[in-house]
């Protein structure tokens, strides 16, 4: 059950939802422009840019070709943490959880698509009122990581 204070807070936030979504969409557009130069190594997981305005963008998921960079997602996360930028990991395949492994006896090769997605995808920071300099800082950190690890 929700308290009256929480209900009032939620109600006040719902009144601002259109503004929040509009701001996030603008942030995504800025990320798209800035990340374009990294398309050989990383891409935003946007299936159709024409549908950019159909999402509320609570997550900004990118896919990085760690194999091409000859590095790992964990090293990227650590690199960002040193800059006090926090990335999010999503959608851990269910068969990786201990309870599922014990019950179903599946290996990591059981679902290669899920494994590839998990290995290469993560979320960049995105929030209401994210400034241009904050977006640029995230992008610069990603550029620096790629330059440091690029072996081509």
C-alpha cells in the first residue's frame, strides 16, 4: 500500500511526464549526433531512428564490439567508474542465475543470442535535465576507452 505522501508525489510527477520524456528525447538526439563517429565500434540500439519519438528513453542501451576492441565489458565499466560515470548492465540471461542453473542444467551456450546481447550491451547515463557537458563527458570517456583499446 502506498502512503498519501507517496501518492501525492507520484501524482505531481505524472503532471510533468510529458516534459520529462521530451527532455530525454532531446538527450538521445544529442547522443546520436556525438556517437556517430564511433559507429565502427559502438552503436545505439535504436532499431529505427524514425521511431525515436515513440520511446520515453528510460534506458539508453548501446552495443559495443568488444571482440573487435580486444577487451571486455567489465574493463569498460571499470574505466568509466574511475571517471565517476556509472553504466548499467541489463538483461542478464536467466540461465546464469544460480537457481536456474541448478534446476535446468543449461550451459552458457544454450542461448547464444542472449549471451551475445549480454556480453556486448550496456546503458549509458540518461536522465532529465542532463547537460550538454555531461553528455560530452560520457562520449569523451567512451572515445578515450576506444582509442586506448583499439588495435586496428
